[in-house]
C-alpha cells in the first residue's frame, strides 16, 4: 500500500527489479495503483527502450539501476495498518512479451483471474496444496514461467519463495543447505544440464521443476541420478500459461490440468477449459490420445521439412549437444534451405558430421559448421533468432 502511493502517475510500469521480494511488492503496488506492469523478455537497454517507446505512458522502476525513472529500495517500504484494497480481478494486471526465439516478440496481456485459476490448477495437479515448501529458482521472475511459479503459485499456497538467484550448481547447493525443510528447484533444461557435471548433496529436494522447452529423457535421467529426486515438467507458453505436466523419465505424454483439454477441430488443435477464457488455437503439432493426454510432435516454428522429410529443430539440437566434446550448439536453416550449425567445440568438422550421421537422416546434416566462443543465450537458455543471424554476419 505505502509503495503504491509513491509511484509515478502513469498507465504502465516496466518492472526491472532484480530482488525477488522487491519485484513482488512492486508488482502488487503497480496493480493497486491501477496501472499495468510491463515485463520485458530481457533487460537489454535496446529492448527496454523499444517497449518504452511503444508504451509511451510508461516508466521504468528498478532496484538496481539508478538511471531508472523510479528507484525502489527496502528503505522505502513502510508497514501500515490499512487493509489490502478490493481489486478487480478481471482488470489487466501485466503484459508479458514472448522471447522472440523464432521471430518477432509478441505482447501478451493477462488478468489476475487467469493467473489465479491457472495457479490453483497447477498447485492441485502437482499436489502442492497446504505444503510448507521453499522454492529456490534459477530463472528470472520477469519471465512468464518465473512469474507463474514464483509469484502466483506462492501467493495461492503455503509455499515460500527464497529471495535468492543462485546460478552455479555449487551456489544452488549452498542455498539449499541453508534452508530447513523441503525444497523445490525451479529451473530450465539448459540450466539443469550443468548439474549433471557436478556430484554433491542434493538432499531435502522434493522435486525439480523444469520448463521453457521439453526435456530430453536422457538429461532427465541424468539429473535424477545426480540429485536423487524426480524431475517434473510443466507445459505451456507465454500466451497460454502452463496447462499440463509430466514426469519425463516415466512417460513422454503430457497430462492436462483438471478441466483443460486439447481437441482436434477441423484439423486444428484447440486448447479449452480451466483458465483459458476463450478457446486458443495452438500452432504446434500434437498427438492427442483418448484419455486426454498428449505428446508434442514439434513446435510449428521448430518443424523443418527438407526433401519431403520432417524433423524438429529441438530434436536436432539435442542430438548435437549430446555429442561428448560439444559445449554448445544449434542448427539453423541456411539460405539454400539446407541446415547449418553454429557450435562451441574443439572437435573437428569431420568428427561432428560422423557422429551426427549416426543419429539423423543425411538430408539434415549441416552443410556448413561455424565455430564460435559462445552462443548468445538469454536468461532462460534460449537462443534468439535475431542474435544468431547477427552472430553469423559478424563471423
């Protein structure tokens, strides 16, 4: 309440707070003030500037950038006795932006009711109701995955969000060691891949939650072996919020949350029920089973077709980074519609081609291999299409 009264009198607030607690307080304060939070896909100056130009009645609020339009700190927070005001849960609360990994970023507006309904469904599906559990997250809270799990799941349950952002495996273990009771690690496949390189004590972890891209079964098995706990995945997008889950080492099939269904209507896959206010046509390719479960064939922007044969870029990338000696790498389509790769590795081109030939059809083998020192991944481990194109031009 006290912070909301101090905010500038604008329509939109670009929330860049790094401290998770200050982010949550600011997010609520903005809503109480009847403003809308803008949550950029990254905090690059160019990205923030473009959003600010598009939403010209906006201001930047931050806890670490003294150049922000409004600076927030713990010293500004006051404890007052006023009751939390009545709110309109159908009013827009925030606008998130897709990552742009397959093209131009898109703005997605959501209401409190949508977030709350989705959170309650997820909490029920994962048996987290009335559980005193601490969430330790490696992901940014500004992203939809982080916002759902770290803010809304915690708000509508007994769970507690740990106010830290551990990155390296040892940092995560040290953080977990200081917490009494059960914990859940909230992370991504890309981040979890680093865990399998490090043995250590992971006791007290109820399970590891993963999202942003489907996890390869081999990686999930390795993570479970190292941490001695199970990996749980949730499925969704910025547009849909999460709506299904699975245990990847046990099944490739996703189970929708209660009341949610995927249906094939006139050749289109339609998402209905639960927190979905209006039916959403999904652009991806699915196999839907009689019991309501489904498997993902491939993201629409992820599917490629060469010489009449189809493949998933995600699957090709998993094969590539699964080669011992490949530190990182991605496939991308060249101008001749054949595949190329950009890679971080000391392995020879001949060795890489030989290994790939054992695992994929020859039409998908890379025609050119570009070696780089690193790939420009964002906070969720995704490679943005525009960044790859720029990197190739600079080689």
